[in-house]
C-alpha cells in the first residue's frame, strides 16, 4: 500500500494530520512510538547545595525533572549510546544551574527561566514554569544535569503531551429521501458534533470538513426516520492528533517516529532470519 500524509491543522503546540495506507496495527504502533520511544532531554540528577525554601529537596528535584527542555537530537546521544558509557560528557549531558538570593522585602518566585544552561539550545521550553518561592534573605543554589531518555523509563522523558488517532469518517447522505421525512430535521438536532446544516429548511447538508470533528457516534444514522444516512469509516485511513510541549518540533517527531519504526522492522527481519523463517510466505 502507498502511504499518504496530509496535514489538516498545525500550530505551535498542536498537529492534526490524516494518514492513509496503513493498517490499524501500524497506526497503533506509530502512536506508541510517539508516546514512549522518542528521546528528549530532561533533568535526571539534581544537587541542591542550598535550600532555604519551605519545600523539601526531593519536591524541588521532582519539579525540576518535569520541566520540558528543548532538545537537539542531532548533537546529543542517549547515555547508553555515548562513548562515555553514560558517565556524563558534552555529547550526552547538559548542566543547568540556579543561584538566587531574595534581596527584596517580598516573597520571590523562582521560575524555570532562572535555570542557566551551559548549552543555549537546551533550555526550558517555557521560562514561566514555577519551581519554588523564597522569603526575604533566603537563598537557593542548585546544580542539575539533563540527559536524553524515553518515556519507557519515566514520564518526564515523554516527547509529547498527548497523541491519539481515530477512524476517518465517511458519511453518505441521500437527500432524495428527505422529501418524505416527517421531521425537518431531527438529524441536525441530534448530532452532538453539529455536523449538519439545515438552515435552508429543505434538506440537511453535511458541513465542510466534517471529518475533522465527527467521532462516528452513529447518532445521525440511528435517528434518521427515512434511513437516508449511512455512517461508516474509510479503510486504512486515520486522523492523528498530537499535542506537543515544545521540546521537539513536529517535523522532528514525525521523522524520528518512522526512523524508529524502520529500525524495529529491520530488527524483526533479522530475528526471523536467525530462526530460518521464510519471509516470502
């Protein structure tokens, strides 16, 4: 089958696209790879040298670990793939520090933007994520080290906030049957997604781009008294929605997803060849 991909909507944090030519098993494999196997940077080790805040060191460390960091997959390697074997070097580790003293008479909020990175490309995606608040003359000194990881190890290394897919809807409306309909028009009122337009008061019309919001609840088909509507789904066609926190661009996420998918196929083929299984069957 030929694989086709069409972007329906894209902004800074959301991507919606249609993918055609894959099975539901492959669609779910893509979803799982995006959710758990794309590496991103996250703080994994924290050294707190001074903490006058009301929060325990462990709570601050946990908050630091969950701050999304912009990631460069072209430069940095997973610790297990690095020449240093994960002991920490410029190719697999980034250092972030924070040293703040409250010299004001009011409580001072420390934000993610107060973390200073030794690599300007690896910084928090949002500088306004609260970490802790300190009072007058209080001080906080922190050293933190970020590395690449995947969500299979911990949720802090999740490359996206959310990803899901749904069947691509296909609704057939035979408006020639609407002339005899006693109810003008129950379908447009019963549809929970408001996909039908009945402003003409003659026959309902499907709104443009209804596929983007239809969830195939079949309310239109079940409630049409004249059986003028058939709700079904397109074969091997799905709508994917990805919500990103900004650690990686959508282009990088999609590219890395299919790189990992291809690696898994090659690995599977090698395992089958070792077992002397005929792949042509």
